[in-house]
C-alpha cells in the first residue's frame, strides 16, 4: 500500500489490515511520520513528536500481530494526544510559557488506558494557551491553521487534534471539552468530535471533582473509529466522583437505528444565540436533507434560562481553582485570557456561585422536559464560518458584538450546562467552501442512543457529496500568508527538560 493510502485509512481498517498481515504498525507509523513531515509545516497541528519511541513501539506491535497476540484493541495504532493532557516522558507544554520544558512523570489516566490498549503516542497536538479559547494558538508552538484554508482558524481548544485528523496526519486523536473545545474544531475541520455525558470517561485529575462542566472525549474521522476509541477511553475511577461503572462493551453493541424511527428536534440558535446568515442557510439545507428520512422533524424551544451568565460563573470558578494561586505568584507567565477569567472569578461572590448552580439545575430540568418526546436535537456547531487565525476570536456575529472572547461559542457551551452528550458530525461545506459541522444533542446519560443516531445520520449524509464528510484537495493546500510560528515568543525547550508538579499545571478547556 502506498504511504498516503495508509495514512488515509480509517483506524478500524488499519486494525483489520494488521490482522490479515496486509500491513504493519511499522509501515503505518512511517506513513504518518512522512505525512507529518510533508504537511505539518503548513498547518502546524503537531506539537511535540516522538518519532524514535513510536518506531520502537511499532516494531514490538508488529511482532505481536505477526504472532497473533495483539496487546489490545488499539495495538500498533499511532495516535495524537492533546497537549493539555499529560504523557509520560513526552513534552507536555499546555501551550504555556511556564510549562515549555515540562515532561510529566505519568500519563493522564485516559492516556494510560490508550497505551494499555496498544496505542502508540506519536505526537502531541496543539492548543490555545492552557486551553483558553476557540483559536489554537500559543506562545510556545504558534498557531494551528485550518487544512481547508491555512489562513483560517482550526478552532480550539482541540484545534491541533482536529486539523491533524482532517489532514490524515494521524488516525485518532484525543480531545477535551468545557464550552465546545472538542466540538468546535471538529466542526471547523470536518471531522467527528464527541462530548460524552460526565459519567462516561473518568477524569480523576480534574481540579474540581464535583463539577462536570469539563469532560474528556475522542476525536476521529468516522463514527466507527470514534466508537472504537471511546470503547477504550470509557472508564470509572473512584477519584472522579462523577464517573460511574458501566458495561465495558456498551459502545461496541450499539443498537441499529434507522433515521425513519427518529424524532428530531431542530434549533437554529440554541435559544437566541447570534448565528451568521450563511450558517443558518447551510443548517436549513441540512435539515431539509434530513426531514424526509426521519419520523418527525420539528422546531424546539431551547430558551432554557440565563445560560450565558451561568456558564460565565461556572467557567470563572474553574479558572480561579486552576490558575488563581499561580497567577498571583507569577503573573507574567500567563496571557491576558487567563488573567481576565481569573479576575472575573475573583469578582464574584458566594451568592453568584449559588445562583449559577441553581440556574444550571433549572436549565437541566427544562432540557429534560424538551427531550421527553424527541430522541435528539440538531443545531449548528459554530455560528460562523472559519475566520483568520490572526484574529483571536469572532468579535461580531450577525450585527451583535461579543462581550467576551468566548461568547461566540454559545452554541456549544450552552449544551455543556446540561451534562448530557453531544456530538459534531461533518456534513459537507458551507457557502464559503469550509466544513460545516452538524451538532447533535442527546438526553443526559443516553450516550448510546445519541451515538447510534449519529451513525445513522452519517450513513444518510454519506450518500450525497453535498452532505458527506468533505475531503481535502491537497493540490490546493498552500502555506498561509502569515507563518503560524511567527507568533512564538517562548519556544519549547526540547533538551534539558524539567518535571513539574502536575497540580501546578491544571488546565481549563
């Protein structure tokens, strides 16, 4: 198989090829490294890279497959890990100047599960500084560009993972999500990103253990690949009080769902969030394509309460917990987004926090009422088409000014408040020729139902070029006008590295 064909193969197909001895993990790792060498200079999705270690692991995985004794369900698959997530022995900078030489002593528990399943950690993927914002640029690695137009954003904070998957640099990548950090870049780059219910993937290193606003999740190019990865990532850990024991095969035995059996709710703007007319037009076209094939398709009211203020308070609370003490000690080591969010949190009172938790509870109960007679809700993921990565965030949408750098993420962060699952499914291009992501919401703890519905929609949309996952024309992949590394002010220290206390490097996403 030619290298590029290997790099483009879905993860499930690669594993099948390993089992049939049609290719080897060594060949796949080499194919990914060649692809990274060729294309990453254009989009800057990859942070630290472990080529030597990955090749050595691939040799061992190849021997296991040849002897018929694979280590686990991901044996020999190279993957990317978001640079907010600790990887033992591999530089993990969090996109922060204060961690540009940080090499963790242990893996994040989810990463450890992936290793135990045989995955090869080939690369770290780029993020905004400490995960703050929807544009993956930082002073250590620079900016990540959108593969469909490298002058535009890839999204954030899992932008490096999304861009790497879209350009077939890696078959699987990890993500995480507070206000859309996983779903937004998946939508803007034309891949699949899943935010599970808070109980699905244990996150025992989360600073606020009883707050479920931040979760970990898989990112992939297809639903089958995503389900493969999710089956490994799902877990229970007593140090994460929100995680729960579950059947380890729950995502391997999804019920077969037909679109004609689904009752679909529709919302263009999640209760009045500003959405660009181009996105509304594209979304309506996707709903029109869906409507003839489902049992029911009707508008639903998602004006569930004061979702923006609730998110502001819960998010600010997490920033104070994660960065408040360190910011006081070394303020010069943090960018303006981190400082602004901590300042916002410090300005709030116990009464503000109590109100936010009460309002989040009311939002959940109203959402449950909406979901009582439908199966899923569809809506846009991003309110705008990708804009230049040199711009930190969308400042104005459909005539409305954004009052903070993350307000343009309302279509995703409002959904985070329910604690339920949501997924972004690639569905063609918008009228600007950029990927469009259809967001699908499910009821709380009904992850299997949502995933089965998304897989049915993927099959349906795949029957038409207008609605199928968009593919890149590599002949049109030209370097961006501005070098994405030109903004680096504190380059990574790859030589004499230091090991930091993980508790001092908690990240918000």
